[in-house]
C-alpha cells in the first residue's frame, strides 16, 4: 500500500509539473534575444554600450552596475550565484536534506523485509 501511494503521489506531481510547463509555454515572451539592440559578445566587452535609459528604480541599479561588478551577462544568473550565492547554497542543502529525509522515511526496515520474506514462503 505504501508503494502504491508513493507512485500515485509521484505521478500527481509529474502531471502537475508537466501541466504547469505547458501552461507557461503558452505565455507571451517578455524578452526576445533576437531583438536585442546590443549583441551579447559586444555587451561583455563594452558594458557601457547597453541602453538602460528605460530602466527605473532597482532595475536601473541592477542593469547599470551588474556587468561591471560581476562580469555576468545574464542579470538573473549573476544575482542568484554572485550576490545571493550563500542563499542559493542553503536552498540546495535544504533540498538535499529533504530528499534524504524522504528516502529514510520510505525505505523498508529490516523487520519489514523479514516479514515480507516470511509471507513469501507461506
């Protein structure tokens, strides 16, 4: 019964992830790299060539200072791995701990294995 419930839960999770992925795929794009005014290679070599005149508030600070400080072209990647690296590492540790905990909870104990073996002999 425990295995059945595990597979049902994993199947439901897979269906939810796939449904979410397909739904997100139908959204309109917020950024199309082919329409970029400055090619990525040029942006990496000349960070000041990026037109940030339309950015405001925190977006302006990120756009204007990110490439010079981190040398990462992608703003999201630089924030996740450079500015918030320890936070990201902590989240990864939490995820690994959760997987290990679920593995410990769902494994069979020696007594359960012995019971299954005895049932199989009868």
